[in-house]
C-alpha cells in the first residue's frame, strides 16, 4: 500500500512535477534494492530508504520513503541527479 500525505502530494506536484503514477511506475520498474538514507538530518524510525528507477517515459526518479507495517509512506520523489544515479548504480544494484 502506498501513502502520500496531502502536503507531500502538493510538493511533488508543484515543486518536482512528479505524480503518484510516476512513483508507482518507478517502483514497478526498479531493478535494484533499497538504500538507507544515512544522513543524520534525515534520520527516521523506521529508517528512510530510497532508490533510483525510471518511469515508463524514461524519467529517472529518486524515490524516498518509509516502510512501516506493510505501508510505504512517500517522503519525496524527484528527478535524480547524476551523483544520486551513480551512488545507486554502485550500491543499489
């Protein structure tokens, strides 16, 4: 189950131009594992995880989420930059 709060949904739409369907496509098309966000200021319990994957239209998204009790809570999603793509290729594949 995928959950997106109204606040996050607004940020995804207005700041990142990302829709829920794009996030679902990225999950479906993902070929690697999930990485944990190790940055102290982003620490959460349970930990924030992320991955980079393409949408059906070839947009490479970085998707950050928390998985708890069978629910995936989206924190953010946006077009991945080249450094994020390289990190994911090295450690997530």
